[in-house]
C-alpha cells in the first residue's frame, strides 16, 4: 500500500509561511488555553494555583499556611457525602440595642456570604458515626457571637442531649458581637450551661479550634470539650495579641497564643493536620460508642495465646533471682522497658491526649485512649525517657503537679464514658523542684488520691520499674496492683532511708533489704496482687513475652469486673486500701 506524501520546502534561514488554515488554528488554541486561577498566601506571599490549594484541603502547598475554610467546604471535608442536615436555620437576627445600621450590616453580610448567620448547626455522619456538627464561619462578622449564634449552639446541644448524640463544633471567632452588647455576653453563660447538661448526660463534645478562636467564644463553649482539638498554627486566646501588647506595653514572642503554644501549656489535647481531621474525628467517635461492661473484646482474638516464646522460657529457667539491691539497680536502668513500650505492644490505635487544662502539659505523664482487643480503655503511664535527651525532656519521669492533674483529668473522663483505666508506673518520685512547690505538688498528689478512690470504673495499676513514694502512689490506687518481678516500690529511696534513719547513706544496700521493697515482699504484705514475670530481664528481647502476659491477664481482670456496678468497684477499691 502506498501513501501520498506532501512535502513542504522549508528555508531554514526564514520562518515558513503560515497557511491560511494554520492561522485560525493557532488563534483558536490561544483562546482555548486554560486560565489558571490563583490565590495569594498570607504568609509566604506566593501566588498559588487555587485548584491545587483546594485539593490540598485549603493548605498552602509552599509554606503550610492554613487558609480559613467556608462553611460548605468544612462540612464537605468532614461529613460523609449527603448526610448533613441543617438545624434551626430559620432563626432571624434581631437588634436588641437598636444599634445604628446593624440590620443593614447583617443584610449586606448575608448577601455577600450566602449565610444567614455566623454558625451553621446540624447532624451528619462521619465515617458512619452519627454526630451533631457545627461550623462557625469567620466571613460572617468574624464569627462573632450574637444571640442567634448562641441560640443555635444551645438548641443543638439540647437536641443532642435529647437524642444522645455527640457534638463536634468548629470554632472560629473574634469573640462577642459588639453590636448586641450585653445580650452577646449572655450567650457565654447560656451556651456553657447547655454544654454542662450535655456533659452530665454522659455525652461527648469535641470543639475543634481554628484560626482565630478568641474572646467570649474561647471563654465559653470552645474550652469546655471532653477532647479539644486544634488546627496547626491557629490563634487561640482570650484577649487578642494587640490588646495584650497595648495593656502590658511589650512585644509578644513569636508563636504566642498559637495552637502549639496552647498544646505546650495544657489547654489543647492534640493538634491535627487538616488532611487527617476527618479520620481522627471518626476514630474518636468510634472510641466513644456506648458500651455495657468492661470486656467487649473482639471475638477474633478469643483464640489468641499469651504464652512466652521458647527463648524467653529458656531464659527464665536459667535466670537467677536478684537480691533486693540488685533489683533497685535493675529498676533504674535506662534500657529497661518503658511504659510506652508496653502501650505500643499491648494496645491498638492509641491516641495520646495532652494537658491539665490549667497550666502545662507534663511530658513525664503519657496518657490517652486505646483499644484492648476491641475494648476501649484509658491508658496512663509515667515515662522516664528512652535516651538522655528524652529523659531530660521528660524530667527523668518525675511528674510535676500538672502531670498529676492531667492524669486525674483523663481518669475522670474515663469514668464519664465508662472506660476501664490502666496505669503504668515507673518513677523515682514526684519532682521536688521549686516550680513544683509553687504550683502545688502536695495538693496535686492529694487530689489524685482523693478522686481516684471514688472513680466508678475498674482501675488496674502496673508497677513496672521504680515506685517512688507518694509520687508513685498517686497513680497506683487500683482495684488491683501488679508489680514486675524486678521492680521496686517504697516509701522513699534506700539511700534516703539510710540517710534519715541511720545517718549513713552508704548503708543503702542494707536498707533495700530491710525496707521490703521487692515484688515478692510486697505480695506477702498484700500491697501487690500479682507478680509479673520478666523472663530474665525487662529488655527489648523480652517485650513480646512480657506484653503477652500483661495483655492476657488484663483481659481476665476486666472479665472479672464486667458485671460489677460503679459503686461496687469504688467500694472494693476503698476496702482494698482500708485494710492497711
């Protein structure tokens, strides 16, 4: 087969002549060239492809800046498609102070934004979990809280209470609405009271703090959640930075009042990337499904074996029992398995929660929610650190008052949602520093002992290393207390005991024997209920076997508590310590 070929002679020194057919084609291509819509990043000032920004969940792909999100887009990003139903959208904004031109401003804002007020409330599902969802939109008068905003939130809280639903509320606000004066101020009390009733009904509330969350919103419903999440970099505070600077006459440091600042200072549980927000919310909702009893284990794990490995059985056979002083040394080793090692091995989907909601997040205390083979549990551990840098950051596992306050906050949260509590204790004692005393170290420990005694869910405490005095006891008031075979638990260190009673710190080795601080001694005294085997030493090689023993026995413990009432559990804990 032959093809007709058309040749065009080209002069390489000159451009070829354009045919009449070519010219319109090129013009057509020019006209059809897509126009790229751009947006300018507030932080890096770069021109960005708008569609790419949208695809990136409205986050700058150059510097990571979080753009504010419109209501419909926020709902689209977190709610399952087609599930959101709006509530109370017919409420009309009034003018209680007859403020000049207020109605006109509201009308203009409604026209511009397509919203009839600053908050949208309704119900939806998130990854299949039904919830009430609210979004405050900064485009509507900076998300300020007037009567309608407060009323919608209050009504939604009341409906959620009636229908036994959790509430998720995206907060974004400049605070009170000045044009409504004292009526705006009343919304703080009204919404907070509605949150309280919702909480008293045992229901979950999650505020998500976005940029900015300030003023009366921060000082009411935004800070009253069971779990408070924040977006990276969000401005969160009561008084705005300009007000503070004007008041104190000082320039504020970089990062002041940002989400990361609030996390460090104990007011936020977690900072969540926008990309992960829907799945995180879905996970929290799933963890808080109503349950009966404390042994809701996945049947798929019924046949799981919790036996040590052959190697560990062999190692255990040839290991020699340690003397008390040797156990003191073993308990203090940096390489000894830490609470986070056991948490990672035993539990699924651990979500760490931060902060005491008063002052600071203490990294010496690690706590959060997880699954034990399908059963939701609250897990709290003292963490000394895994290397020298980590040890310094965690104050060598010596908790400060804020650490104990974080622990009791998480325990009270567990009680509210009927979750068992499991603690891992390894501390030389509470931090004896100047700041700790100024912030009420004694009161914090006393408060833990006071509150834990009455908590109406099962509490299991595991002594996994050092158990130093009241600092350890503050996390060890359990229905049962277990202790690893080479751990120690004492009124104070052997060195301190020898120095005080014998005026000779060099007799510490002798003191370790006299004090009866080993697991075996304490089991005889009924201070400890079970001794946890170490299979020759609590090191990385033994982790799988030790964790398997713990996990199997934890499940048996929870099965034994399954049919007990909250009052019965608290009474049994009271009786356990009453006998000493």
